[in-house]
């Protein structure tokens, strides 16, 4: 028996972006939201008009980091501290990773299909907005 994995679609990406932005708006936080597919390609991006410009870059890097390591970036922060096992990882690659809370991998049927990243709020806020978006997608 073979199982066909349904990839993350642009409709899924729009659901994630809209839910993340709704959560951020409810908290009064202007954000940028990035959604990547399983290959790390951009599926959707949105930056609120009032979001700081760098949030576009940080949301994308957080999504990419969550995708590459298949883990929420909030769970990885301690690994890159000076005594951590991933200390040199943020600068070791051509495409830098960002170990700040706000990136979460997206799974479907137990398999990695993409990632979402948020930037613009405090790291804990970005993580909560991404979590809210995943909950909406998985309804």
C-alpha cells in the first residue's frame, strides 16, 4: 500500500498567513509572515505596512531554519549559545539559519511539508502567532 503525501498548497499557505496575521493583529503587533514548501521554496509572504523592514528577512530565515532542522526555532535557541552543539551552525552555511523563536515546521500525515516563519514581534509573540496559524490549518 502506498500513501500519497499531499504537499502544502498555496491555499494552505494563505490560510497560514491569514491566521497568523489575525493573531498578530489581535495582539496589536505588525508582522511579516513567510510560508515555505518542503523544498524551501517561497509559497507565500506578507508584510504588514507597519512591520519593521527586517521582519521580512527574519520571518523567512526562521521558516527556513525550522524547515531544515524540522523543529520549532523556539526549541533550538539554546543549541547555538557559545557552549551549545550548534554554536557555529548559524554562520557555517551559505544560507544562514536564524535561531530565534517564530519558525515552525508544518507536518501532514507525520511528514514534513513546509514551514511558517513570523517576524516583527517579540520572539515569544512570533512563536504564538505561528502556532495559532498551524492550529487553524489543522482544523
